[in-house]
């Protein structure tokens, strides 16, 4: 696999694919931070609020790390930030690319209380750990280097979810455990769909794989997700639901041809 570093000359098709994927991650990371910050209203105690605020900071930091790589590639990252800050509830697909699950109208119905916040990080974040972990092997070396830090922090977000779930059971007893168990399936549906359809043989995916910008198939990522999730649910004494259907619509954002890249 041929690799490229900052300031290296690269084929136009490779650069376009790199900007496409990297801007999707950067914009979605920032929008994800915006969504997580809205869940602060469910924090039941100061420590929960503090730890959730740390997660918000780190999610927006992930966007910053990626935008720092995009800027030298000719992308106007300041304009992307301005748009997301000015339009937090309904960013335009012609300006930024945001994962569907991080659009407010899709996100908000999943959350009603702190148990939901805990289970999002417990049940969906394993998918992010698997998905973003592949970029540690990216053919674009600046992305490879920063992805190590992002991956480590995502594992921290998963640990936050397990901690938060344990606190629900500590303070709410059996009732808390029942609420956590009830929330697993709805978030598992999102997590299963996070990496895209296992049968995806689209031109975009094939190109990403050939360029070394993606190194694992959707099926491999889904398998890793289930392995991580199973381990975390066992730690909490919760059951893995059966026959949960992936929600692929929550994963995919805007098609590349719909997006006007800001350069």
C-alpha cells in the first residue's frame, strides 16, 4: 500500500477521496459534540455532568485534529466551523457532511433520561472504536498519526458509558438496571448500522479500499463491534438482545455529489 505524508504530491482522485472521508469525519465529530452537549440536561449529579463535559470537549477536539489535516489540503475549515456553530440544529448538506445519527431531529428522540446517555456510550461507542480504529492504518500518514489519539479517546468514551451505567444501577437499583436493559436494543440498532451495509460494493467504498483510506470491510467492523459490545454488556450484567436489525439510515449522511466542499 502506497502511503503519503503532508506536502507529498498525490493523485487527484486520491486527494478527492481523502478530503471526502476526512471532512465527513471532522464535521460529524463536531456535530456529535454539539449533540452530546445537549444531553447535559439529563445529568443527575455533578460528577456525571463533569465527565459528560469532558466527552464533549474531546469530540470537538477530534474535529479540530481532522480539520488541521484538511486545512493544508485547501479546505476552508473556518467556514465549516462557522456553519456548524451558526446552524447547530439543521446544517446544510451543501456545506458540511454530518452523519445522519448526529442530526438533531434523529438524535433527540433517542434520549429521555440519564440511562439513555449512559447506554449510548456503552452500546454505540464500540462501533466508533472499531470504525475509527481502522484509520490508524490509513495510507495518509497525518491521518494515521492523529487517529491513534482519537481511538484512545473513543475507548475512554466507552469506559465513560460503562461507568455511567454502573452509577445508574448504584443509585437506582433494579429499576435502573431495567431501564438500562430496555435501552440496549434501540442503541444496538444504531451501532450495528454504524459502519454501513456489509454488502456494500459501491464505487466509493471500492475506491477508499484501493487507496488504503479504509482497510476493513463493513462486515469486519460489524463483527468487531459485536465482540466489544458483548464484553461490555457482560461487565454490566446485561443481556445481548437477539434479532436486532441494523439501522443503516442512522449511519449514512449526505452523498458526496450533494456536498459543495468549501475550498
